[in-house]
């Protein structure tokens, strides 16, 4: 039995996605292999290639990722909606949809 080794293989082999349109997207990433201090240190040292593991490298990587998202949204005219910690997303979108229901796309 051939078991896929990573998400990319699973997507390529098992998932077919067809997208007509999207009006909102929520991204929440969870990487179980990076849930301990030792695994984070290994990631920073082995994958990123730093001699010593520091939160500085991870923060820089996160900031670049967020900056790229903001730049893309700005270039494409996509609004980014921020939520407070613990705030439910669905009610906020329902209120926003009600305020903009007069728009014709």
C-alpha cells in the first residue's frame, strides 16, 4: 500500500477543487509537528538553516507572510476584516453582508 507522505501529495492525488467564486476566506493553520519547543528549535535550525534557534527568525518569517497577504489584498482590492481574539466570525460576516446587501456585483 502506497501511503502519501505529505499534504501536497494528498491534494494532487485525492482532491479535486473547482472554484466559481469566493466572497470570504478564513485561514487557520495547525502543524502538529511544531507543537513543542524542541520541534520549533529543530525547524529553525534544520529547515531555516540558523545555527541557533530564536523566536526572532520565526517572527521575521511570520511578518513577511502577513506583509505578502496585505500587499496581495491591496493590489487586488480585497478588504481584510480583522477579528478580536475569541470573536465569532459568522455573526460578523452576517452583519457585514446586511450592510452591503444593496451592492450589485
